[in-house]
């Protein structure tokens, strides 16, 4: 698969779940629980200890699932990006834009989704070959900003992360997002070891997302 194949699959997931964890075991169990609930876009953050090994493990585990896309998050520099890509990451996400990370992702034909909050940051990212912009923090930007951005950037593909919940999913999509990024609102139960709770919440997200996609 090439860059745009991964990008298209990523968009088809409708939702990327940001997975953190105090250790590798917690992160893997959280990923398993999320996927069991029907959300198949996974952003494993590099705040997880030995994240590259976890990525390698997950990439092998779900390698035969065409609907599952495992990517890396909190990627701040090109060295980490390359490490993540070698470990099997199919997309790279950052909280901010980094030109050198964009270059390494373009070199390896891997989608790069940097966090942006202003029109200037968005234009800089687009000029560097970014195809999907992460609006971050989404809780600060809000759905109204998505509508405003599509004025000067009508073809902009955006993924808000932060401030996304079951209650406002429809509001975000109505505003024109391409997909959403979900975090603690979906995975909170993992902190107490309640992975069944994570799966149950993921199923609610999946059902809501499916209903939204049907109505679009």
C-alpha cells in the first residue's frame, strides 16, 4: 500500500483513538479493547514506554486485518518518525508541525498528520505535503473553527483531537470534519483495568459514527 491508500483507509475508520499507557501491557490491552469495540484507527503515542516495540507487536498482531490501521502519535522529531515507521506505523501524528518530520514521512510515503491551530500553521503544513491536518486542541478550536477554515481552505481534510466525545460527534461532522480523534473520553476505563468498559464505549462510538455516516 502507498501513502494515499493508508490515508484513505485512515479516513474510512471515521475515528482514530489516541492510546496511552503506563507500560506496554496496558497499551496493548487498550488497543485490543478498542478494536474489539469496532474502532480500528489506532494512534499509539510515543509517551508509552518502548513504544516502538509495542508498534512492532501490534503491527504483527493485526497485520492480516485490512481494516485496522496502526499509527504512531506524539512524534516530535524525524528520528522518532523513522523509528515508528520501521516498527510498522502506517501513519504519523504530532501535536505540532515539524518540517523535518514531514520530509521523512514523504520519503517513506507515510501520511503525516500534524497538530495545527491557526491558518498560518495549516498553510505551512499543506505546503509541506500534509494531506490531513489535526486540529489541536479541538476543545479550544471548536466546531465553529472547522466551518470557518473551510472558507479559505475548501478542500482541507481535518481531524480534530481533544474535546471529542459521544455527545458532540455529530456536531463535529456537521461542521465538516473528515474524521475525529478520540482520547480519554473513550479509553478512560483502561486506567482502572476495565478493558471491557473500553470495548463497551468503543461500541457506542462505532454505532454513533455509523449512524452519522449513513445520514451524510
